[in-house]
């Protein structure tokens, strides 16, 4: 049990006062980020990333991953109290959470949501603890061809499992790849697609794109609906918490099912959003009280929250073990690792043991801290939503601009952020998914390098991707995942209820 | 989301199809630029994959996907992309934001933020003048304290900061 010893050593790293402080700050910032419209997990992390460049990598990643946990918790607050999903993955939480708040059971709903989040996240962390080292060890055998096959698997599962229009997912992925290709080519040293512009020589930094696509565009979408939020009050006291907890064991089957769905969807990059809908859908189908879903059923809060958080947490597994993030926020964290000079992937588990296990230990502690903090401070964060938006919006936008500028001290980047903000606004309105774009942008260079190295090795023959059992399995799996969605659609169409489920889900948004 | 426009009472607005088509055409144009650039630099094999090799292949897939989106956009039932009322709200935010970014170069970020806050809150018009003034003063000062003094991150500064000796 070498890993257990490493984990305990990791706890010692994470349990220093210094790091616990960062954890608490991170969680609180994360909740704020999750509650405020226009600031989400990905761009909250992106804005703060430049400030951590000077820090010790372990502390920095603890701070940033705690923001991630906080954002996961924070999304539930606005969903339940305001019927406004702070994050896309908490959309499903509004279905039953808000009706509960209307019935005056907001405290129960919040307690249930936070506890479910915690359970989901914990199952994700346990998965990481035990599976990530194995995956990493296995991946040590990978050559460029295998790595490219894993990248292919990631992108194909995005296309196959995505809920959006598939052509738009593909277009989104391609845009990401092409943005990544702009600028200096790392292999040949040539400039690509700069068209003589010196500003484009640096290429597109994914942090700028994230801040624009997720931050600025979110503000623009939010103001469409007017500038005032109306919400329900909530005060959580210990009795309510205990009473809700006492009722939870009854729903063990729902919790377990959602946790498994979430872990699966998180590792394969289906993402937390799809997982939360799946968790909700499955609970509705299997629950005895399925008919009451949508009218304020506590199970309808537990199911999507558990799944979303299990997915959000498990998304870090492929990021750590393979260097392939399972979600947009994980992609930003991965970008951070690269900035600190840590190459994510199998070698990380060998060369940076302290870092990896410190991070994993901090996941346990961060989620625990998150649960306690969020339960204690809900009224405070609900109050944030009552600050007039005409005050909050400019502050968020100024912070976004500062974040964009600090990445490489360039005012041009602020303009880029603005442009991507408008692009993101249009894309969101037209249902182009943004997460694949970010993922492809972060992974683009490495996927391309792997592809070119593999082809160099084989002298240009595509046969390298069939050369051995491992790579062939991965490629076949990728193609299967790619066809999964279209095949499922075709079967559903034959049964004559084509695309009914996605549309009802859309209509309730 | 596509059917929210039809479900509600029809409000006047920009319909979805032209935006969908324009976006698809833009993407097709982008794919064209990528293909032109990549094939121009060489997307073939020259003792190894040339530097346009990978982008060119992505470019072709991109072109195919965008053409498909264009074709789809004609087949989908039309809806409302954005109502004029919503668009008005968006412009009220976007206008001051563009002004803000444009002012960062000449005036520095802090002064630009103050002007941005005043412009934004005045345009939105729900706040009293004294709260606007106070916000416009406090937010840049707090930003200055956090970034300049605490984190020592240099942000763009203009004549005012120079006058104060920073």
C-alpha cells in the first residue's frame, strides 16, 4: 500500500496552516464565483491563475482547486433560492430545488444539495485516490500514437455523448484546435496563421478565451433578462441540517446511482452538465415518487447534485493521470500546471509525488471545508445576490479585464477578451457548446505533437494507429463513442419518439 | 432553448435563422482562411508532416461541419434569436464596456474603470448619483490596493497615476 502511505504524506502537506488557509480562501472565493452570474468555475480560476504564478505550486493548486469546489457548491445556492442556475450543471437542481424553496423548505433543499454535493465529490475523490495511480502507471507505456488515441477518445466522446447539435460540437472543437495552432509552431519553429500580425505571434492564450467566452458572455446573457433578481429567503440552523441528514439514508439508492453516473461521466469527458441531467432523469424513472418530481421532491435535488459533483471531481482524474482534462475547469487547472512547469500526465505521479498526493489529500479536506463553510454562510451568500446588479456587473467586468491583462501584460488581450465575449454570447444563443472549444484549445498543441510524432515514427502511415493491441483498442473505443450518440438517436427515431427527452429538458430551462 | 421564442407571446426581435446563417457563413470563411494559409505553407509530407499538415486536416473537417450547420439552419423551424428589448439591455452593457477597453490605453485601467462604472450605472439608471460616485471612487482604489500594492501586479497606468507618483 505504497499509495496509502503517499496519501498520508499528502495529508501532512495539505494540513499545514498555510494550505488550510488557502483552502478556506479558495472555497469562499469559489462560492462567490459560483453565486455571481458571469463568474463561473472556469473563468474564476482563469482570472486568479496569473496571481498564483509566484506561489509554490502545491499551495497554488490547492487554492485553485478549492475555488473549483466552492463554485460547485455555490451553483446550488442560486438554483434553489433564485431559480437561476449559477452554473450550467445546476440547471437540473432548479427543477425541484426552487419548488421546495417556494414551499418554504429552502433550508432543507440547500442542506440536501450541499450534502449531496459532498457525497458526490467524495466518491469522485475516492475514485481518484485508488484509480488515478493505476491509470498513470498504465499510461507510462504510452507512446505518441497511444496518446493521440487517448486524445481522440476524449474528443470523440465529446461528440458522441454531447447533448448539443453534433455538427456544432465538431465546429467548436475545430475552432479550439485552430486557435491553438495560431502562432509559433513548436516543432518546426515557423509562424502559422498570423497573417503578418505581431500580436498574433504569441497565439491565443486559452485563459483570455475562457474569460471572454465564460465571463463576459455570461454577463451579456444575464442582463438580457433584466437587472433585478428576486429570490427566496433561507436561514439554515443546525436542527434543519440534522433533520435533513437523518432523512438521507432512505435515498441511498439514488445517491449511489447518481454517484456512479457522475463518476463515469466525469472520467469520460461527458461532463458535469450531462451527468446532472442523467442523474435527475434516472432518479425520476426509478423513484417510487417519480411523479412528484418537479414539484419539490428532495430526491430531485439529491440526484443531480450528487451526479454533478461526482462528475466535476472525477474530471480531475484523467487530467492528473493522463494530462487530459474532463471539463472546462479541469482544462484551466491543467493550463495552470503547465505554467508552473509541471507536465500533467503519467510522469507526474512518478516525478512529483508530493504535489500529486498533496492535491488529492486537499480534495478530501477542501470538500469537507466547503461543506462546513457553505452550510454556515448561506445567508451571507444569498445576500450577495441582493446587491444590485448594476453594481456587481461592472465590478465583474473590471475584474475580467484585469485578469485578461495580467496574463501577459497586453492591452490587446483585453480587446481579444471583449471579442470572445461577443462570440461567446452569440455561440451560447445558437447552442454552440463552449467546453469542447476550451478543451481543444488547451490540448490542441499536444494532440498535434502526438499526431505528428506518431506519423514521423511510422513514416507517414496511418497504420501506426492500428499497430498494437493497446492503440487499436483505444481507437476502436473512440470510434464507438463517436457513433454512440448518432446510433442512439437513430434507434430513438425508429421508435418514433425522436429527441423527445432533450426537448422537454430544454423547455423546462 | 430554440423553442422559448415560440412558447412565449411573440415579442419583436431579430429572428434566429439569419444569425444562424451568418455565423455558419463566417465559420465557412474562417475554414477557408485556415485552408488557404495551411496549404500555402505546405500541408503535405516533407521528410515528416509539414507545419500545415494538422491544421489543414482540422480545417477540412471544420469546413464540412460548418457547411452542414449552414444546411441545417435552413431546415430548422425559425425562432427569435434576441428580442429588441433584450438587445437594448445587452447594448447598454456592451457600449460602456467598449468605451472602458478603449480608454485603458490613454488613461490607465484605474481611471478607465471609474469612468466605466459611472457610464454603466448612469446608463442603467437605477442608482442614485451619490452611490454611483462612491462606487466609482472605491472600486478602483480597492483594485489599486489589491493589485498594485498587495500582489505587485503592474496594471496599465495613465497620467493620473503618474501625477500621484506611481
